[in-house]
């Protein structure tokens, strides 16, 4: 078995994401048997000595049947109404299922704002750490009743990857209604299950099937691949498996789980701040760099100075996050800018010694910058 699978089995802190289609049905709302099977597997893994965080979709889907809706609504107001009804049902179902094991749980509802604002991000981190320290199993979900962007994207897979890094998880399990990643549409003959993804290049030949129009979830396989690649690039091993195989997926045998597709970590674990910059921060503008500035920022990991900038876009203030764009229009880095957009036109292209003393500072400091090319 692969090293990634062995690391997943040995992980002391695991994030598990389960989607709407794995917990609910179109005609019956929440499926108690499916939900209980997931809970039982999480409890078994926790009893083996691991800390577990559950990222669960299902609020909107759970609210459909009580509202007499036969399919996921398209309009935002009805989605939010379904989420308001379904979130209580989902929380109650989890509380009852975990209660059978005398295990306390805590609900953590997050929005995009909690991920893109640094202060909110740190607060979410502290809350989750404290819950785990108190022996509580956190159940995380998007706050679908108010998070308009989250409902449109519906991407709890990406949220799970963010949470995994947020809490310093040793492994990420993405549960799906498919038993792993195939190189083509798994519904067609000839498609092959990929047992291992060793590097990002392994994904180049993968052709992802579109989600069904009547699907209860909105993430689909594409978002799972993105989330898995995001976590793997930050040093976290990932397993993509079927929800019905959750017990086997959380197996703690020395060789690791024998189901699903394992993603080998392709990069080093980065600091929470750099991960936030790369994957979660709200980008407010862009700075256009010349080739010399790109080489300094990327190759020599230097701070960005005004002399290397030849253009700006966006309405940002000092402390906002901006993209750094190379001569060919490719975003090469992202960082926290030290000047307002209104200040920069008089500074760009000028050498530091030619600026007024109060302006002789980095536009983006090296400590507040993360490359966007490569892992």
C-alpha cells in the first residue's frame, strides 16, 4: 500500500467531509441509516485515538421534503428557506446519532467571510481547537441561510480542505457517492479507477463527468479534485472514497485503507497565514510586474518594490490582498499590499532611493507573500 494510505491510517487528527447525496434522498429527506453509518464510523475512528472533525453538507437537501419541494430550488430565497429548516433537522439528527455513543458534538457554521477575512479565520481556528481540546467532535457546515456566495458555489469540499489546514489535520477524507476518482465517466465501460494520485500531473488525463441535473449536491467530482489537490499541495494526504465505504476508509490498519483514491502530499505543509493567502483570501486588486520583479519575488523570495511595478488595477487599501501578475498575464504570487491603490500611481516604476523617506518601504513584504505557481 502507498505511503499516503499509511499516513491516513496513522493520522491523529482527521477531517471527514460528507455530501448531501450521501445523507439524503429526493423523496425522503434525511436518510437515518446512511447518517448513522457515517456517525458509527467516525466514533470508531475517534475511539482508536484520533481527533475527528466532520464537515457536513445536507442542510438544503434536508429541508426539501418538509417544505414539499421535489428538487433542489434554483432561486436563492427558497434555497435559504430550505437551509433554515434543514439545518435544524440535520443538527438534531447528528445530536441523536452521536448521543447513542455519549459523544458531545458542537455545531460550527461558517461563511465565505469567515475564510477570507484574516481575523475571522483566526477566530474559527481558535474555536475548533478549543472544541477538540474539550473532547467535542465539531460538525462544520456552511451557513447556507445567509452565505449567498457559498450557496451558489455549494463547495463544502473546498471548505473541508480549508478546515483541514486550519486545524493542522494529518489527513482529509472526502466521502462521495462514487467509490473514487476515475479517468473517465464511471458510468461508462472502460473507465478506470485511479487507486493513487502521486502528483498533480496524474490528473491531466482525467475527464470529469458532469453532475446530474437532479443531484441534491452541487459540488461534484471537479470540486473534490480541486479540494484534494489543494490539501495535498499543503502537505495533507487525502482519500476520496464512497460514503458507503466510510468504515473501510477510516481503517487504522498499518497498511491503510484499501478503498478509494489516495492523493499523496505533493508539497510541504505551509503556515496558516500563507495557506490563507493562497486559497482563502479575498483578492481586492492586482499589480502588474516586470520580468525582473517576478524573478526577485519568485526565484529569490524577495519583497516587491515599487520599481518592479508598471501597472495596477482594483480599489484596495493597505492591508488588502492583491494578485501579482507577470508580463504574460499570469498570476505568479499573492500578497498583502502596503499602500492604498490611490497612492501607488505616483510610486510605481521608481527606485526606492528616489522616493520620499516615508514611502521607502516594500509594496508587498516577502513575509506577506505566497507564490501561486507550483505547489
